[in-house]
C-alpha cells in the first residue's frame, strides 16, 4: 500500500502566532473569565483564537469561519480533539453571547494586562489618537446601548455621518485601550474602552514583532524580500519569510496520520524559531 497525501496546509506563519498565543497564557485567562461549559465541545477561548488567526491570515472578510477552519492545521493552531464543523455560525454566535455576558471589554482588557505582565512592557510613554470612518445611508439603532451612527463633523471638518475609533498604545505600538464610539463624540470627550478582537490581534502582532526585533543586530541583520538587510523588520516581513512553509498531512498504510514539512526549513527560518524558543515541532 502507498502513502497518501491527506492534506497540505499553507500560510504556516500562523503556527508561530498560535504558539505565541499559548505562550502568553491567553487561553487560560479567557477560560477563567468565561468558564468552560461542560455541555459544550468548544470554549470561548477557541473562538477568540480562531478569529485572531483569521484576522492575521490576511483574509478580507471574517465570514465562513467553519469553511476556513477546514483549510488550516487545526490540531496545531487551535488545540487537539476539535472538529472544524463544531465552529459553525450558530456555535460561534453562542460563544459571542457568552463573551458578551461575561463583559467582553473586561475579558479583552484582562488579556492585554496579561500580555503586559508576560512581556514586561514599558509603560513610560503612551500615545492616544482617534480617527473616523464615514458611512452613508439610513441607520436605525436597535437600542440605546448600540453604537450611534449620527451626523457630526469628521476629521476633515465636514458635516457627514461618521463613526469614531480611538486607540491608546505604548512606545512599542502595543495597544492597551481603544474603542469605537458615536460619530459625533469630539476627541476631548472620548472615553477609551477596549476595541474588540482587532485590538487583541494587533497586540499579539506587535508583541511578535517586538520579540523578533530583539533577535536582530546590525552584525546579524534579517534578510527580507529581495535580499534586503533589515535591522528592524516588521512582523509582516517575518510572516513573508514563513509564508510558503507547507505542512503535508500523510496517511500511512496502517491508517495512521503523520505530519511532515513540505521541504526543510531554511537557516533564517530556523534562526527566527530558535530565537523565539520554538522549533519545527510547532508544525509537525
């Protein structure tokens, strides 16, 4: 009997983001704040992790999560023992309800504090700023608690229908607070809260970038696209280095499933992984 290829997983830089997610103890923090339902096969932390990876995958729209989950290395990126079909729209919606009931802002704020503690981030300097997005058409709020899309002056002092966004970050660009607010709220009265999962995804991305930059020196620069030497590479530049790392799922003659890399890691890829305290076991 021959060995069959069961699947090939691409965009394997997400494995490193998944490992960092666990290294920061974020699943444990979420499971403490949103207790695991013994009657449910999945956890709120599974949903959050899936969506954060989806955001950082570069997909244009955060829809069809179940379909996307079938295309990723599920046991390595989320956790073993799960099935992609368990993350249908209804299941995701139920976990969103549980996160809301547990106070989503408090859950995400606690995760950001957890990142701060694990990384020992600098709190000497903060930067706060707001922006807005102009929308068109008629919007009716379903309740007084919903975000109000109302007429107001946008950043260009034009009388339109904007919705506002604000963010506070430290000197490394790692966010701590942010929110979406009514379009007619002026900057001076903006009251920051926590900005949903995009804020958490941005925090994880910036922590990853910060860790990588600590490994790079002028004597040993990072080789980017086209052979350019970078001493302060962006997280995206490092993602590109791993973008074409493929994991092949093999079905052996005895029925067992075995993972293998499509080709050996390059010296630069190994250098980054080893510097982050990881190895190819995050893939296979």
